[in-house]
């Protein structure tokens, strides 16, 4: 028996938890790479500023890891409490990557602790740098394994369901499902991209607040250069993701693009809104672009919503999520590209307040793009919790207490969010770079 209220509140609480967790998870995956890059440059160039960059970024990273542990634990708890029927089926076959994700996290945490408590205890800084390698590997591999679980939900493989019972389970086939390559690579690339722009945003803000220290300029240049690389990588992987959707989840692609009728030479619709009578207004139509995105050919036929049963069509508002994600992603390619060219050509306007504020906004905007992308992924799979196998309503709990759980977890996330912001701001405001450099050399 399905409890519609329980299904509704379960979906809201799960979306809230994932939306909050993804902030800390993204930072947790991306930041270790930049710590490692900064320390390596500092050692190679014998530049204390880059060494200090690695040191200060590590302090902030440790706080986000602590909060991420709590929210990650909440996700595991909620999967069992809110989606017991889903876990009854999927938990048996996808338990391997869930276990490996936990192992990868502990691997990362152990070496992070050693790295934190051995600053200034190595005469050779390069040996200390080596401790970061397992931290970076652990954080990235953790993302790979947990994203594999989500990929399984979008393209379940490696089992047979006979009269509601799981048969012929093959965890390896389940892990290496069709959506795994594009989804995992996109998650990791966008985590690096987002982390780069968050760090760049902080550096740009410090410059706007009047700091003249070269430390912030070095941080800005490093993060924007790497941010550009990962933005372009995310664009390329996003194109491959569109081709995956066209083959395996055509209804998600059709709903995201407002592609209502199956046709060849399909145009791509950007922006616009859907009126009550079903007409698309004020959109930008790019001829042939959807056929190219879906199949790599301008004349290819793209499946429309007319071939999808009405009860299997995702909500059409995911089109707005797609536009947010793509729009911000495009901006995050243009802005660092202008900065990089401006540095080479010595353009002075890239140092003015307007452009600096644009760099400051890059951090929050990149996180908004991450959130929009995840909402697009999860809402676009509806009405399925396990695509083509189990509907969302079938996998949910029938408990009457989910609304109370929603309030309790909302309060927890509010405390964690406010607390982490207060700790991070006080940590760095009370110990600015100028003071820390002075204390290290006096």
C-alpha cells in the first residue's frame, strides 16, 4: 500500500539532504587537488606563498570534511528509513560500491590527519607533499564509488527481478553500467571546476576588500587557470552525457529540451517559458543543434515526448534547470578565458571592480550549477527511483512520521550550515595572510 504523503515528504527530505550534502561533498572532492598543486608549486619554485596557500586551504578543507561526514551519514540513514523497498532490492546488488566508498573515505581521512599534524615536522617538504597523494586519491575515488550507485539507479544492470525477488546478481556488471562512465567523469570534473571557482572567489573578494598582498593574486591566477581547464572538460563530458541520454533515457533529454515531437534535424531550445496552453515562448532556437547533441549528426532523428507514455514523462520544469546549468557553465568558460587572455595581453580592465565582482560571483554560481545539475539528474529520472524497474512511490516508506523527520533534519542542516560558515569566517578573519606571514618570519 502506498502512502502518498510519506512519498511526498520522503522526496522533499531526500532532495534537501542531497542538496545540502552536495555542497560539502563537492568541496571535499575538489579541494585536495588544489592543495597538492599549490604545495608542489611552492616546493618547485621555493615560494612560501604557495606553501601557505596549501596550508590555509587545508584548514578550511578539514572543516568541510567534518560537516560532510555528518551529512553523508544522514544520507545512508535516510536511504534505509525512507526508501526501504528500494534498498531491499538495490542494496543487495549495489552494496559493493557503497562499502568501497566508505573505505575510500577512511583512507582519505587517515592520511589527511597525518598531513595536518606533520606540518613543519619534515625537513624535506616534498616528503610531506607525498601524504597528499592518498588524500586526493581517496577523495576522488570516494566520489567515483558513490556516483556509481547513482549511475546504477539511472541504468540498472546485473540482476534479474523475478516475482519481486532479486536473482542472478552480478555486482560488477551493476557497477559498470552504461551511465557510469559519463556520470562519474562529469561529477569529478565539475567538482574540480567548482572548487577552483570557490577558491578564486575568495581570493577576488580579498582583493576587492583592499588587500594588496601578492598572495591573493597568486591564488587567483592558479585557481582561474585550472578552473578554465576543468570548465572545458565539463563541457566536453556534458556533450557525451547528452548522447548517453538520447540512447538510454530519451524522455529525460526530451523533457529537458522541451522536445515534444519526434523529428529529424531537431533544433535546440534555450531559455523561454512554457505557457498554460503548452506553447513555448521567448525561447532561442538553434537549428540542428539537438540532433548534433543527441547523435552527433545534424540530420539525426531525436525522440520526442510524443513517443513516451504520459505516466513516464519527467516534469517539464527540468528545462529551466538545464538552462541554469548550461548558462552558468558557459559563463565559467568565458570569464577565466578573458582573465587568462587579459593577463597575457596586459589588459587593465580585468583588474577593475566590475570584473573582480564577476570573479567573486563565480564561486556561488558554480555551486548553483552543481545543484541544478543534480536536480536535473534526479527529477529527470522520475517517476522512477530505479529506472525502468521500480517507481519512486513503490520504493518509499509508508511511515506517518516523515514530516517530523523533515523538520528535525532541516534544523540539523541549518545548524551545520550556519556553524561551518561562522567557524570558517572566524578562522580566516582572525588570522589574515599578512599576520600569518609576519608570525612565520619573526
